[in-house]
């Protein structure tokens, strides 16, 4: 039996709406989770692929689409063979750190999970989270890393970083036992990927010409289309994490939308004030910041708290983006760390505050105070930062010493589309 620690904190009962099938499945909950699964996959393909593809230069557009597509394929199979059991299986004496179970999921059938939803649906829903997390990271080293290195890094990082952290938080591991709150992935997805992105950018190094040469997005229309798909798909990401068609899912959806709007407006307002013009890039980036920041809190908080989280995310993530690129001169190409990493950290800490029933949230566990919950959230963040950063550094060092990570300077100048794939995004 898999552990559903992720959901037991948020839901007193999973079976709320829908008829009960002969196998015990709640048809309403199962139907919603199937839809949510499709929405989360829609976030990666085509949402993230279009968003990242539009933000890079035209000579590297196809490489971003290809990387998102290939990562989806590779991680899906790895999740099926190993990842799901290691993340949600019972690890016995090692369960505080990692799960376990049979290969090839021989015991996964059509039966319902905890008498409510088919385990096949839960497996697939969680697979989409596993897919998008390493795909987020590639934005940090876009336009300069070999395709083989991207795929090997993504596979290794998924197995040695995503899976353990997922188990710690959602699979009954040591952080779940401490009572950490992460409704839909502020720790497991955004902080985890954001920290990895920062380390990757530092280890891989800057693009040729950064920071002196301008490297603007080549197709903002494509980027906005991708960002819009992310916004829609995020309803599956957050509201689907309730694992039920109930009030928790509805509140998560509302909180998600409000935070996205708040983040977008806060970011673009700062730009408008500083530069005299509101940019399209700014409003979509602020939207993503709001979405990522509200993710750990979505099903736990009141709607007004989501607005505060979104506005705060837009301001803080904007400041972090400027600081990382302009002051530290770190070439995190598509701002993965300042948007997802900083957003994930901020949202995780604020979850410990706004979950309080006195602030309209779902309520703290037992007699725990806000300060105690924030402490637990901080411990989880520190553990994730240390693990993700360390594992990422080791993987890149190993890859650098074996197959090599970067393309040559001449190949980077020519563009990855031609060098790595022999194709062009645009033939005019």
C-alpha cells in the first residue's frame, strides 16, 4: 500500500462527491483526477516547451522544444520502472529516507487506492509532476549544453534528487513525519528545481557574450502562448492535488488564479514604474512567479491570503531576478532560480503562516503554533536546498569529466538547433 502523506494533512476524507463503483472507486474524484493529470502534462507539453522555446534566441528554439519532449519520455519510463515505488512505496527500515517495492509495478492494477481512486490514475498524476520538475531546470542552462548531457542530467537528477525529496515530503518520509505542509509542490517541485537551476548555471558557466550582449526572446508570441497554457494547466497542478472533486480543490483553484493575477500585476507595475513601459515578458513572468509561490499553500489558505502571496511573489521574484543577473551576473538563462526557487521558498514559509485557522486557513495540526509550523517549513527547505544543490553539483561534475557538458564556443555561436539536431525552427 502506498503512503498518501501528502494528502492526509489536507483532507479528512477523500470520498466526497461522485458515485461509488463496484471496485470502490469514487467516480467523481477519479474523473477529476484524470482531467487534472491531462492538465499537468499540458503544462510541460506544450506549455513549458512553448514558453522556453519563445524565450531563447531563434537558433536555439527547437532545442528547447526537443529537450522538453525528450525529458517527458525519459522520466515517464523511469517513473514507471523505479520512481513511483521509490517515492511512494514502503521502504521498510529506510522509509524515513526512501521508499521501495517491486520493479515494473507488478502489483498496480485497476483497483481503487484507499477505496477512492484507481492507483493507475494516482501513479499517472504523480508522473506528470515528476516530468515537469527536471524540465524546469533546463531553462537555467539553455543555449549552451549538449543534448546528451541534458538527457543524462535529467535522468540522474530525477532518480537521485526528485525521487528522495518527493518521498520525504509526500511519501511518508522524515519531513512528512515532522508535519511539513506542501500542498502541490513548493518544496518538491519549485524549490528543488530552483536550487538545482542555480547550481547548474554556476557550474556550466555563462553563455558566450553574457552579460555584455543583449539576448532578448526571439518570439514573445510563442512565449505568451506557452505562459497562458501554464496558467490553465496549473489548475490541474494545484486543484488536482486535493485528489478529490471537493471544496479543497475548489479553494486551491481559486487561490491559484488569484495569486497568478497578483504576481503578474505586481511585476509589471514595478517595471512600469522603473522603465516607463509595462513589458509583456514582465507580466507573464510575474504570473509564473505567482503560480509557483502559491503552489505549496493553495489548498490550505483563504483567497485573500493567495492575493497577498501573489503580490509578494511578484515583487520579491522581480527583485531576485534583477539581483541574480545584474548584480551577481549569474547566467540563469530563463530565470529559473529567482522565479521558481525564490517563489517556492517564499510560498513554503508563508504556508506555515496562512494555514492558521485564525487567518482563514484550514488549520494547524494539533496544538502547533504558527512559529512552530514555520520552523518545520524552514527545516524542510534547508534540507531540500542542501540535497538538491549537492546532488546537482555532483552530477554535473561527473558528466563534465566523462562526456562533457557544453558545446564548443563555435557550436554555441551557430546554435543548438543545427549543431545538435540538424534542423531550423524557421525556414524563411
